[in-house]
C-alpha cells in the first residue's frame, strides 16, 4: 500500500509539474508581464526612486460626483473649481444637465454646485477680488455633414432706415427673391439703424450705410432640394410699410454642410466664498472657445471664439470692467484663432505665442508677436520652428516672471492632422530683437502638453498625445521637469493616465500638481471603438516633497501687501530659505492657462523672520490673490500662504 501510495503521489506530482510547465509555456508572456509589473510597482514606491522622480496617484471621486471636467481653476480658498457644463456630451446638453464641482484636496471633500448655463468651452480668468470671471459657453452642439437635415447658414439682415433700429423675433421667415426658398431664424436679432454719410468738406449728404445684424437660419423643411448655391436677397416676412422697404436679408450658400458649435454671450463671476455663480452683464459677442486675459488696468480682454451662428468672431474683441460689471468693444479689431495664448507683458502690451486650439483660417492670426491693444499695432516675432504645428501646443511663462521668457511646447497641425511637433521653443522678450530658439526636445511629437510652474522655478510638463485626440492609441505616458537654469528636460515618474484633448494641470498650495480630463476620440489602436472621457483626477507629488527634510514652515504675516510694499512672516527655517515666490493661481482649459506666473520677491531674514517686498510693476504683479511660497536650498518649498495684492 505504501509503495502504491508513493507511486500515485509521484504520478500526481509529475502530472502537476507537466501542467504547470504547459501553462507556463502558454502564458509565459503574461507571467513575464505580471512579474515585470510587480517589480515596477516595487521600484516606483522605493524612497530613493520617489526622491529622484516623484510619484503619481489617482483620485477617484464617488460615482455621483464624477463629471467630464473641461475647465479647472484654483480658488483663493485652496479649493479647486471643476467645470464640465454639458461635458462634450450631446445627451447632457439636450437634457440641460450642466455640472460643476468644488473639490477640497486637503479635506478630500467634493460638492455639487448649481450651474446656470452650459459653460462647456467657456473662457475664464482670475479677478482682483478673488472671484473667477467666466464668459461664453455652448449654445448649440456641432452637427457633422450627413447629420444635418435642414439646409442653413448665415443670414445678414440689413436695415436702411437711419432713424431707428429694428428687432426681428426668433422664427422670422426669409424668402429668397430669386430662389423662392424660405428659411427661418433660430433666435431674435437686433439690427442697428443705418448710418448717414456726409462729405466732410461740403457737408453734402452722400447716402446711408445700412445697419447689419447676423443671424443663423434654417430651411423650413428637410432635404437637399432646399439648399441654395448662390447669393440672394431675402424678403422678411411680417414687416409692413417703411420697415418692409428698408429691411431685407442677404445670404450666400445655405447648405447641408457641417455646422460648428455655437457660442453664448452669458458671463458670470464665481464667488469662491459663497461658492456660487453670480450673473453679470453679457458680452457683446457670443463666444465659444474664447480667451480671457487681464490687462494693465485690471480690466479683462475677451478675444476670439465661435459666435452664435458658429462662425469665428470677426476680430471684434471686448473688455470687461470688474467695477461696472459691463463689457465694451475695443476701438479696433484684430482676429485670432480660438483659445489664443495671450499674456500681459511688463510693458503693458500683450504677447501672443501662436498657441491656439484651432478654429479659424490657417493664414490669419497664426503668427506670434507683441500686440499693443490700444493702437492695434502688432509686431511679429521670428524664429518659431514648426510654425504650422501650433494648434494644441502649450505655452508657459517661465519662472521667474521677471525674466519674461516664454516656452512654447509641442503642438499639432491644423484641424485633425496627425502631425505633431516634438519641439520646445523659447523666446526672451527682454532681448533687443526677440526671436524664438529651440529648447530641449520632447523626443515625441506632442499635442495637448500639460505644463505647470513649480515653486522651485522648475516646470512640470506631462502627457499629451502624438496624434489628434489620442488617435491610434498615441497617448504619451511620460512626464518631464524643465530646469530653467540649465535649459534641460529630465524624465521623471510616468503618469498613470493618458491625457490629451480637454485636459489640464494646476499647481496646488501644498506644492503638488493635479491633472484632470482627457477626451480620446477612440479607445483602441485600430480606431474602431469610441473613446470615453477620462473622469479621474491624478496627483503628482514632485521629488522635492520626498527629500530627507520636511517642508519649510511659513506662518503669520499680513494677508494683504501692496505693490512696492513689504510684509514679515515667521519661519523656523528662515535661515535656509533661498527663494520667495508669489504664484498666481491657475485657471486652465484645453492646455491654455494664461493666468499662471511665478514672481520672484526680494527678501531678508532675521532669526525666524522673513521680510519680503512685492515688486512695483502692476503689469508684472497683477492685482489679485497669490500663493506665497518660500523654498530652501534643497529646492523644497513650503506650503503656500494666501496673499492679496490690491
């Protein structure tokens, strides 16, 4: 019995061994990957690895709080405003489901905020009072050719009466004089009165220039037979007498072509203390994909965007006054593509880096340069490499802001082009003759790079994709830190989540960086499965928070410091402090963040006290709330103190 039992046991062992070997043969690659992944996880969690490369962690909100975050802004309360609007989701738009969340990264709490309109693809910037100005959004989603059932397009409504304007309600019908086809307006339109023209020398009346209103119209019925191919004049239904004689429509081709997104005029200030939207005066122009930039006097410039009929706003820029809560047109017009990267310079002019999010002619407003808004003069800056690959590129004002050096990162071809650039380009605007020069390479062509300024004067650059919206599984799971002193990029820990279109990053008050969003077109390399929006937030903890020493402490001090004024703070680590920085909080979307800037402060130390001085230049230090960081000799920053510069 013993021998038979032993033989049975030996046979079972032999069979088991054979099975294991067979499984190992069939699953060798899996076992290898399993072992490799286990080792990778072990490696990236070692203290020495994190001290050199940092660490990434995923934050998943409870399901009821998840949303398709398109916009994010750091509020002066230390919380993060996450705005989705309809979140690039037609079903949400049709159901009027518009979302906003407020996330506290310290307490790890999240709450829903009522959202008054579809703020998907709005513009935003920080205001001096700590509110966030938000303007524009979505009136209508795009329709691709083939999905458009009714012919439609732009109708120019003209009013030849110099004595009064005229308002046409939504639903007004227009019938072509030659083609006999009838189209219906989707919205009301105000048509200004005509302007009388006189000879400046003789005073002789020369005639009237008609007032013009723009409106989107659609055919009454579906089908290709209602398309038009040539310009025609249109009779306006419902008018009589002088109104009928003086008012008419003019339209070019009204067809079944693709219809782009349409913008809205609505504007709001978000109050970070009350945690609610406050409606203000609407913009003069409807805008979808606009850029908002602070000017020298603290007013806000609104530029570009698609209007309420889905066409690029034709150079009509406008300015918001935070005191009156009203908008006024600029005196002169200048056209840019949507979401242009516009930054206030120390001389009060505006630097346009050439970065943009697309939409607009490929030969208008694409070249970088310096824009004087008051005179409308624009001086081009030469030397930009890959100038035809600037859509979806990122631009960052390199720290410290006093140096006035900018880096343009990656980018892609116009529209859905698969081409992308691995270049970084740097321009020194303080040079006698500024010109772009190439910086260190990203190694891969990169659309949608996310970039955040760090308190130690480095810049974190992460993510993006090689192809349009991550097509062909081209998301880039790589991150780099740019050393501004050495002009070098170094690889750090790889992110866990791919991020492309509709993504961004924000420096948090504790020195970490949060990442949000991504909207891949497809979910597989063969481009056969539709992509899903990335709702997870990711946090990167830089190497400086894994050093041997704790973060320097910073306490006390005034909450308000005027430009040119000083303030004294306490720190047990005052003797080791090497840098003091004011960093303006980010407000970012579509990898466009024109708010963030890191300003170097002069300082002295005495015992446990640090006395710092804020620069006098109002264009360098715009009025508003800032994060105040001190950094020691090892490059480790403190947690930020919030300071207001009035």
